[in-house]
C-alpha cells in the first residue's frame, strides 16, 4: 500500500488571508437589492414578492387584475401565469390586457428565468400550482416552493402570488382564515402580504398583514367595482348638487378614482357650462 502524498506547506506568497476571502465573497455572494418603490395606483411595490390570499371564490384573481388594469398596466408590464386555467369571461377580459399564459407552465418559467425581468410584473395564479410536487403543508415543501418563486425577484421581476385560504374554528371565538399550506413559512418568505376581505357590500379590501418594506404609507387598499363606484357617484351628486368633474373626483376615495378615471364615460355625463365641465348622473 503506497503512502499518501504529503502536501507541501504553502509559501508566504501563496497563503490566502481572510481579507482575500472576504474580498472574493463580496463579489460572488452579494447582489445589491433593487430599489423598492410603489407602483402608482396600486398597493404593490416593484422588486418585491407579494402574497395575496383569500377564501375560494372571493375574487382574488379578478381583484388583482382589476387593480393592474385600472392602474394602466398592459402587455408591456404584466405577465400572468394562469395555472388555474381561468375561464370566467369577465376575468378573461381583464387578462387580455396582459401577456396571459395558461399552458406549458414549465416552459414559461424556464424562459422567464433565463432573462432579466426588467421590472415586469409576474403573477403566479395560484401558489399551489407552482409547488412542482412539493408538499406545501410541510416546512420543507413550502420553503422550497417560495425560494423558487423568490428567484424571479432576484431576476428583476416584481412578483404577485395568489394563494388560497381556508377557514377553521378556533376553540374560543369565531372563525379564523388560514393560508392553505405551511402558512408561517409561506408568509415569512414574502415581502408584503395582503388578505382579500370581501365581506363589505361597498368594496373589497386588501388588508395588510405583513410588510418588510419601510414605508409609513403602506396600508390597506380598498377596491371598488364599476357598480360600486357608480353608486357612490350618484349619492355624491344627489347630496351635493352641481359639481365639476374635478370636484366630484376629489370627493371619491383615492382607490375609487382609478376605476372612475378608466370608466368615466360609463359612469357620468358631462355638460360644458362655460369653461366648467359639470358632472351629471347618467339617466337610465
């Protein structure tokens, strides 16, 4: 049996110091986080991983699509990965404004990760469909799935993940809503978390649950349908009499203004009185 070769001691010139190692690690193991800024007209922030969860049929996909469309987003801005294969005509009408992909998801995922995301928004609809066989109920499965999705923010995308939730009865008190899967891990791997509450007849509410973004203005976000904005406009005009379009706009909530601006012709009639644009209820 031959003897093991003896490694010659490194010369002074060959010795690697801690300073050398750290210098190398700073290059290989650090990437400056991209700047985080609010996407105007939405509760979302670029370069972040958002989690939106809610009960089945609560309108999660529809709400997110409406927010993005009302904020002026187009195919230049949004890629919607529709693994749920949505077939609702009203939702599909919204999704037609984006790059809407609903088959061969693995091909799409690989292709998107091969390029710089350039700030585009990617929507994962929904979380359970991107687990790639992992068990989301386990810590390991949830962590692996969320770390894979995190790769998209590292690649330069803004990410919105839609997740389903379920209700359960607490021993004391009423029902609680919980994300399907290992909720603690899924939430911990997200930058901003909202729960979609549709219990109000007047609006849907994205209730802020958690944020890692340092912004004192980050809060709940109310979302109004065209029907709900129409009802609010009619009440304002009936209560206040003659108002200009600008005065009417200022009396609406900030969240309702996006819907109003996009659907103004469906919501009011405008009379030109001198230089004033007077808002009037549409007569039906």
